[in-house]
C-alpha cells in the first residue's frame, strides 16, 4: 500500500502480534513490491522473487496450521494482509489468495499423511500453487466440467483441458477437479497434481486488459498419471471441496478489491490536494470533496463487510452468504472507486503516467473471478429465499 493510501487506513487488529505482522507486510509492500509495480505490469513480468520472499517470510501460509508450516493466523488478519499486498500490486495480492485457495483441499480434506507430506513445502517451502476448476465450457456451471480421471491400478489418468488458470504454466502444484463418476456435482474428485507431471502442458498465457504480470492460461492434461495417494478426499467429494474453498477464496477476492480501491483513493486524495485550479487545490471544491467522501465511505463499508464474514469463519459459523455479499460489494466498490479516481485526475488519470488507469483495468477482473458477481447474487438470493422452485 502506498504511503498516501496507508495513511487513510485505521487497522483494527486483534493482537499486538497481528499488528506487527501487518506492519511487516506493509513495509515489504512499500519497499519490494510497489516501486516497480507499474513498469513490471506493463512488461508482463511475473514477480516470482516476491513470492519467494513472502514464502521465506512465512506469509504464504498464514491461515493454516503451524504444525505444517502455516502461520496460525485468523482469517480476519490474513485478509488484511492480502489487502495490503493487493494495494501495492494486485498480481501479488491475488496470487497469494490463489495459492491459499490451492492449499485448501489438502489442508482441509487431506489425510494426516498427505498433510505431513505436502503442506510444509506448500506453505513455507517456496512452492507456488494454482487452482484448476474452470474449463472452456464450464465456467459458472462448474459442475458440468468434462476433464476426466480414470482409475488405472494405483493411478488415475487425467485427460482434459482447464481454462482461466491463474499461475497456469508456472505453478509448482495444481489442485485439480476432475470427473471420476456420473454427470453432475457428485461425480467429481479432487487431485493434487505436480506442476512437472508428464503430459501436463500450458497454452500461451491469455492477453488481458489488466494484471498482465499474472499469467492466466489453459492447461492441457494429456493422459497425466496421478497416484491415488494424491487423491484428496473421497471419490465424488471434489465438488463439495471446491465449494468450501471458494467460500474462503471469495473473501480473498473481496480483500484484494478493497486494497485496489484503497490505493486508488490514496492517489486521488494526493492528486486533489496538490493540483491547483482557480487559485486553490481542487480538493477544496465541493464536487470533488463529495466524490472523495463517497469513495472513502464505500471502502470502509466493504472492509467492514469482509471482516465480519472473516470473523464468522474464524468462529466456525456459517459464512457462505456473507462471503458472497462481501465479494459482490467489495468488487463492485473497487470498480466504482477506480473509475472515480480516474475522473478526479482528469486527463492525467487516463495516461500511463499515473497508476489509476491500471487500477481501473485491474478492478474489472475482480467482478469476474471466483464466481461472477451475477453468481454471487444467485448465492445470496438462494440463502434468502431458497432455491428456485424448478
């Protein structure tokens, strides 16, 4: 988070340890991530060295058990760390969120032996993960996925194509959902696939309007053999595992969205305070003051919403509805705030010389990933009124 943006945030953290943790992350973000973010995004460069630094600093496994290399941090704290990282560079914040999502299946549903074998390297051993659910013809309707895993002795043979995979082609491991049984949600099983598995190939990264430094690619599974020891959970349990992971992942997206919005607000306030027109700073004009006030209010509301959902999760209470609300509201807020930030900067906001245009382009994807905002509305409505009668 930039200095200006961080000055506008009053963190409410539960312990002195968590306050020191977030201060450490903010320092890393300001020293190691933010300075080169614009140039590296424009060049489409993935900052693998930053993820190595985060792993070495114990920041890639914060919400997981310390017995396996995690940080034992509640989601309330972990999400505020994500917000700080995303405010500095969304490629990093979202990348940490995706990595955490990829670790969820083993941490939550793996056997004791699987957790002991895999989690230490995943959480603090410098590895980077990816999550493989979506396919070219199975996006919002993920239960219709076609990638198959067929049993062959002690192995499974995986064949198919996954799409829109963050870290596709560069990840060290993939959590893969594949069909092992009948059509529908109950025929899906989860697997942990090594990134260097024979027969696993990545297509060229997608050419995107934003987050150019974060590779998004299709993955082709051409008869990839996976040991049954890498099957996570029971056969047919994969879709339930996926939904469980996505509830938590949506909170990660919400926190990243607020980070992007906070960065945009910081840039807008800084510019409006220094830009002189008609003999005084443009921040003195009521039209702009009200715009900045609305931006700040939306950000605070979004932060409160995702933190309340995180506290429910930390208490072991249901939080699916609140996670969908947080993802919906926070990402819509990021889009509104970044558009308004461009407007505050006027013509300068439309140039590459200032970061708000990049933040606006990046905000858009957050309304799409890990369940579009239209899907979030369906989830919320289902909790309120039950499933559709048909």
